[in-house]
C-alpha cells in the first residue's frame, strides 16, 4: 500500500481546522456589527478576485458551461447556511447536522447520477438518521425535529454541500480551476444577494460604517479560508479520496474543542452519542468509497468531500 505523504495530511488537517474554528471569527465580526452572511459575501469576493488574477482564463470556461450555474448556487447556499448556523447556534450541534450530508448524497446521486442504492447504503442512512434523531430529541417534545433556525441551517448546509459534491462529479469534465471559480463566485453572489434582500426587508442589518477593525477582520478571515482551500487542493491531489473524507472529519473535533474551550459550550451525552452515530455513518461511507477507488484505480481531485473555502 502506498504511504500517505505527511505534508498532504497536514494540509487536510489545516483545512479541517480552519472550518472547525471558523465560527469564532464569524461571531467576532457579528459583534462588530457585520452579520455572517455579509461577512461570507465579502470574504468570497476577496477569494474570487484572487483566483481571477491567478487563473483569469477560468472565467471563459465558467461562462461556456451554463450547467455550472447550479454549482454556483449550491456552493453559495452551502457556505451561507453553515456560516450563519455556527454563528447563532451550538457549534457542535450545527456541525453534526451538517455532516448528515452522506444521507443527502445518497439520495441525490440516485436522482441525478442514477446510482443504485445498496443495502449497505440504506444501513448507513439509518445509522446517520438515528444519530440525528438522538441529537435533536428533546424530552417531552415528541418527534425529534430541528428546534431552531441554527438546526435548520445545519441541515440545509449539509444538503446543499451534498448537492455540490454530486454536481462536481456530474461536471467532472470541467477543469479544476473552473469548478473552483464557480464555487467562489457562488459564495460571493449568493451571500451578498441574500444579505441585501434581507437587509432591505429589515430582517438583517446592513454592514456598519467602514472601520479598520471589521475590514481587517474580514480580510484575515478571507485569507484563512483561501489558505484552507489551497491546502485542501494540495491534500486531495495526494491522498486517496476515502482517506481524505475520514481525515476531514477532524473538523468536528476542532469544532468541539474550540467551542468548549473558548465558546463556553458543553457537550451533552446525547450529543456525543448521536454525533458518534453520524460520524460512524460518514466513516463507513468513506471506507466504501476508498474500496471503490482502489478497485477502479481512479481518483478525482474534486470528487472528495470538499467545501469551497
């Protein structure tokens, strides 16, 4: 078996760390008056400018592929939902609900890619949904359903992220830089559009007056997310897809440790038990993917579980 480069693993862990602790800068910016949806839009605008300078011809490829519009929308919705959710909700709870994405990936792959749903896949789905039910269950509340906006945002983010992964596979003929540009543009366009509409409707505040503190904070956040994306691209090109998916689960660990250490959150036994079931289903899905990749002797750079940073 070919050894996995330590540098590539470190890059994957760095990306997971960036996303695992991303809740903190979003909350700090919110305390300065900049809502996470606006912050997401500004951060992705910065990233879009960077990749446009680095790969200017990617725009030509994107404009020639109207089918990638769905990837633009799905990637943007993923980031808006996740970043908003971790800003207002219990971090670990939102992240765990986000990681129900293997359930949605299974259903979307059946619908869009005509992939068969096996008995093992149904078992993994049941395991993940059972874990979600435990996380969501409240004594005396009846059937376990999301009880807050943050819960719904976590679920919606995972669903959109699963849609992103299926769309990446469906458009695997598009160059990597074109797909990356589509996801960066999505993070900017969807976030700014949603923030503008909600601000006009009075349900979200417009950005505060320009001040070096929140502007510098937004640029720092954008640089961190961009560095995480570059690290992810380096890692997935050198690590088997199944291993990548498992390593990326360390995001949950980073989120848990940071939310307890600096966020003052506590982890209930119910959250730990349900979270273990959700993560177990994700690991099993990744192991299945790893076996399939080994059998087919192929790996796609963007076919792994990746988020546009």
